């Protein structure tokens, strides 16, 4: 197939006069649907700076009988809604924070141990390749059922439990998750049962058995936790445990690890308080204050959990509501104030050790769709900007909040957000401001670019942008040393007719999916050459790599 157009670049597609687009083909074979779609995709990508929104509700197959006959297709492009012009200034003279190299990490639920990994085929090449796409990362095996799990090397005492009842996991179960972590390049974190008690105090006997087995197998557990959301025990489990008692348990826990050479340098992270904005018997903040005041140096990192919404009441619009997303900054501020009071600057490390959009398990048809990417991507931007080292997404696979659908090992839209983040976002965080005070529908963040991706170099900058507005496009005008530079655009939009509730996602107009041999696709950017502006369509999000601005703090 050859093409003839009026001296414009691209695969036989360019804008015509008066809002029309013209495709002219010299047909030498029957056009396929894919061939017709290809130029349409190109137009959608390459004419975003024209103030048109291209929509195609019908595609006709054109048959040409005589060789060399031109075929002319004209399509009227409707005018867009109002656009908002925004000046964006990335402050390139200082780094405001440096994250952990495994900033974006993931969780598995301990409940999967009760099923002995029957629901998660950890040996699946497809699953392993999806996991490798998010490496390097921490893998946290934790959650509410951690306080009901008991290790027994060779035999199961109890099978087939429902609800939060005690269960055992075996050496084989432990082997499986450690082998998986090694294979995909993740560092393993385990959450220890705090409800194993004797005379009102934590009983370390079962952990000692697990440590002995782990030592024999020469596995590395990079960090340990104890319990899960202790400030909410009375609410969730009907168990009352004071912050002072939890601190005593952690001190004993740390001493047990210190007494063993292999575990002396392991991190202990905790206490995993939850929902700092709510009162659950005793507030999270007061619980954390008491815990840190009694704990001394029993933890290396202070951790908390955060979810925006309750699954039972969450609605679609909540996921794109700035008021929903703004809650997280206040939570981080409350936690940080307590940590800075009781920890030196070198010890004031904070992780968001479990998080998602809604609890429990996410919302069917929302969390697992394109719209689920909004709260996830915004959270990654906010937490880095606010100085957190690590964010652990609950969860990697399973339920509606999982990055991967456990029934078919298919990546969900939020997975592609995570994959792009790993490829494009570096550790160094930059401050970014706009001239639109109170324009909450635009969320924007900036980092030095990830240079593991050989396409990019030290000194490059990546901007993350989300447009929560339902009707208005955002025209972003970069200021200062970033103005006029070439840009690689990675725009994520819904695939198909389901809009925000699409199961799939386009990257620059091309559907993202694994290849037929279970590998991840090549991420192909759309180049913007010396653009005067970046156009971010309504209800979309994306990454923009500014090429060769030679920012010194990124070198």
C-alpha cells in the first residue's frame, strides 16, 4: 500500500482544510481494518495540538477494483470544548526529596497462604513477566489475616477455613513465595502474627521456628512487620491492645532478630496504623504518639495505611473528585509531625505500607477499570512530593483493587500506570507549580527521569499530569529552561466505548497488552517537537519526558 498526501509526515494521514482530514491511498490490495485504523490512530496522536477532538464512530472498508485508483476519505472533526491554558513551572534548581529505588512496591495478602497459593500460580511465566516489569520493588506479604497465620514446616493442622480463623502455612508455602520473589527481582517483607500470646505478652515461639527454617533455606527477608492496623484491633477483631503493649511486643521482636546474625541488619517496620483521619476507639495519631514514645529504636521505618473510600459506598465520581484525593496530604502531614517529634531526621523514615483506592478489595467495575488509574497515579505523585520513601500498592494480583486479574493473569489499567512509572520516573523529586491557583482538576508532579530506560539520559525531566475535568482540555505551557524542548509523550486514555470504565487502556492511541509470547510490549512515545504547549484531554492522564534540558540536579 502506498500513499499520497499533501507533503505531510506520518502514515498517510494529515489534516485537510476547514476541519476535514484527508486520506488518499493508491490501492494495490484490499484494505484491511488494521490498515484503515493505522492512519486514524496516527491522526489521533499527532494532531492533538490542533484544537480538534477526533472521534470515529464508524469505519468503512473501501474496496478498490482498479489498481492505482486513489481513494479519498473525508471526516469532519468536531470542535472541542473550552480549553484551559496553564503555565507550568518545574523548579529545576533543587531536589525536594529522594525516594527509595523501590518506591513503587506491591503487596500480597497473607490470606493467600491459607489457600497455599492455589489462587495464584506463582510459577506462571505470564505472571512472572508482569512482576518483572515492576522490578525493583518490595513484596509485602501482610494484611488482616497475618494475625491468624501460624507456621508449621511439614503438615497442616487445619484446612478450608472461612473468615478470620487461625490457619497454618507450610515450608512449601514459604518456599513458593521466596522463590517467586527471587525470580522476579523483588525484596520480600513478611508480617508476623501478633496474636500468638502467652500471659498477655507476645509469644515468639512460632517465629523462632520460621526463622530456623528460613535460615536453613538461606532466604533473605529484607524487612519484618508485626501485626496489622493495631489501632483498629477492637474495631476489626474485637481485640483490645494498647499502644504501650504493642511497643513492648516490637521491642521483644527486635531483640529476637538482633540475637541472630542473619537478621541483625533486617529492617523492622511498623506499626501500620490506619486511617489517620478517623477515630477507631483511639485515634491513629494518638496511638502512634504513644507507640513511638515507648518503642525507642525498635523500628527502622514508621508505617501507616491509607484508603480513600469504603467499597460499600464508593461511586465512580469519587475516583475523579479532587476532594477525595486531597485527603492523603493531610494524613501524611499528621503522621510526619508525630514521627519528627519522636525520631531524629535520620530515623524519620515513613512508608505507606498498604494502600488502595477503596477497602475492602476495591469496587467492581471501577477500581479495576481505567478510572482506577486516577487515584493510583495521583497517590504516587503526592507521596513522593510529601517525602515518603516507599508506597506499597495493595495488591499485585486479585480482587478488584489488584493490578493483575487473577482469573486470567491479565494486566488491568492500573498495572500499565505502574509499569510506565517504573520506566520513566526517577528517585529525585522536583517541585512544580502552576499559575492556576485553586485549579484542583489539574494534578501535576515532576521527577528527574529514570535512566535505567536507555532511551533517556541524566538531566532529563519527567512530568506527570492528570486532568480530572470532564469537559475541558488542559493546555500546559512549560516555563523556564524546559520551554520549547522536545518531549516524549505517553498519554493514557480509555480503550473502547466504555470510557472511564474501560477494561483496557490506550498508550498514544494504541491498546496496551502483552504479546502473544507473554512479554510486555515496547512502550512507544509520541514525539512532540519543540511544542508551544502540551494538550491534556479531559479525563486523561499521562507522562511527559522533557528531552535534554540538562537539569543539573538530575545529573
